[in-house]
């Protein structure tokens, strides 16, 4: 119980009482094979989550602590939890998900062998009742790359902005790496973190199961539309290299930000007030730029996403109709 653990496991908890009976035994199982500490950060829960975790820590005897977040929101909770981490590496897990018992052995083993700052594995997506819906293939094969190369992969969509399928060297994280966004703070943090001559290693194994929680902020009625736009601003501030990063940034603007936000607006517009809809449309029209046409058409990349975004810029009502048509299987949109 004394000294630096190999891995600090950070687990934010907010009104997660119904998930704790499954997640806490999983965390205890990890401690049987990995030198770790568990940092549970209670994000202002109003249920019995903190009480249950406190009792679990006392009963299991593993190296674990419960802290209470000062400010509301998962990004703030993670940032605060990092300050309590003593491990050589940090792994962020979500309390409603599950993972392989050897996830930390595998990830830390690659980190040590490759002297890696970040290790990436694959994950599987399931519905809340356990039906598999897809694979997150961030690591198609065993390889390494630099931080700048990983940054380009993020922009191009070859690497997704999740935290739980990645292990981080503690020194890399610094202080407050995650922007205080209600959604997509993980992507914003990764865009900020991956840089320079860091060493990123890829492990082609599925070690994590992401549960698509219908009660998450991404599925709530109050979806924060500005999160992805802020991520775009972070990417632009980081994308200082010419050539491939300029092309990748254009792809990010339309494939990750503009088209998904148009689709979210189409899906949620009936629940928004007229003023809220107008504000989102204004934000999207600023994001979708006429001056990008020459670049997109000359490069031959992202033409479909760009043209789809232009329809939304010119006439949101036409876009909404096309989106509804696509939802009924009569049309395929770029990100339907």
C-alpha cells in the first residue's frame, strides 16, 4: 500500500447507484493482477453512490480513495482526479461500462515494452441490454507512431476521441487536460494532448465494452451543440503544420463537426425552442464555409460531407426533410 502504483484508475461517478454492483467487483478483480490504485471521483451525486463506494473501499481493502468533485461535470471531475493520481500510468474508465480482467496488464505491458506515452486498444459497443452494435477499431494492427501522427489520425477519424480504450503516462496529462465541456471533453482533451515526439502504441485487442447509455448527455434532450465546435477550435489552434494536417483539419470540420451537428439538429429540432434552433443554425452556418469549396473539390476528399453540409447551410428545412427521408431508409446521407 506504500509507494507508486503502476496504474491509477480514474472512475467518475454521478448518480450511478444501479451500475455499482457490476462495476465495483470488476475494479476489485483488476487489483488481483495489477499494482493499481482506484480513484473514484463523485460528481455531485444525489443518490447513494458515494455511500456505496465508501463501504466498498472499507470492505475490499484495495488501494482506493473516494473524492468529491468541486465543480459539476465529468471533465472537471477527471481533471480534479488527476491531481490525486500517484501511478506511473492513468486509465479512465466509465462506471456503466465493462472491460476484460487483463486490460491493465495488456496495456501497461505494451507501455513498458514500447516506452509509450499512450497505448490504444480496441473496444466493442453494446446497447444498454447487451446487444453488440459495432467495433471501435482504433488499433487495427500492432504499431507505434508519434504524437503528431496520432493527432492527424484523430482528425481523419482513424482514431476516435474516447479515453477508456487508452492508457496514459501520468506526466503526459499535466493539469486540467480536459476542456470544461458538457459533451466531447474527452475528444477535446486528446486533441490537446497528442503532440510532438510522443510515442503512441497500438494494441489490436478488444479489451473494453462501451455501453451506449440512453441516459447519457449525448442522448439527452439537452444536447450541448457547442461541444464539437469547441473541439474544432482546439484542433485549429493545434494544426499548425502545412500539408496533411491542413487536409485532415478540413476532414475534421465536415466529417466530425458539421454533418454530425446537422444530424443532431434534425433529430432534436422538435424539442428545441425557435430561438434555440436559430442559435444552432447560426453556429453551423459559421462553421460551414464557402471558401472551403475550392480546397475540397481540388483535393477530391470529403466532397460528399462538404456538399451535404452546404445543403444544411443553404436550407436547414430541406436538410431536415432529407434527413427524415434517410431515416426511413430511402436515402443515404454521409453521416446518417
